[in-house]
C-alpha cells in the first residue's frame, strides 16, 4: 500500500483520534494508532511525533481525559477516554468534515461540467 502522507492529514488528526475513541472506547496511544492503521487498511500510519502532541492538546482542551493503567501486555500506559465535550466536538467536526469533503468532491470529480 502506498500510504497517505500524514502532512496531508494535518487538521484531521484530532478528528481521527476523537472518532477512534468514540468507536473503540478507552485506548492508550499506541492502540489508537494501531486502530487507525487497521481501519484505514494500512493507509494511515500516525507517527508518535504527531500522535502524542495531539493527545496532549486534546486533553488540555478537555476533549479527552487520560488515566494511567496497566495494558493487556502488562505495561503502564495512559488510556484516553472521550469526554462529553469531546463527543460534542466530534459531532460538530464530522458535520464540517462531511461538508468539506462534499465540496472537494464537487471540485475534483463532478463540479466542472457546470462551469463549461
């Protein structure tokens, strides 16, 4: 698989994390990255250098909460959970993302017939 350049995902990483936590429940950072990679069929690989700053930013914003626990592999890890504020933000951001991708679809695929 070619993979998607993470730089192109700038601005969507927060949404990917919120969606993952909403769907999969409480997860530690590595599990979040693994789930995104799995669901994207290997196309979206989130590097630690992008993931952990995003998790810290979301936590500071009150969109997720972190709690230290022991993972299934018996190591200590911070597990993140979506907050009520995070769920509201996810709903808002998904609506915005859908509108944005529909507009891009019109530009990239179908909208030019109307101009000519």
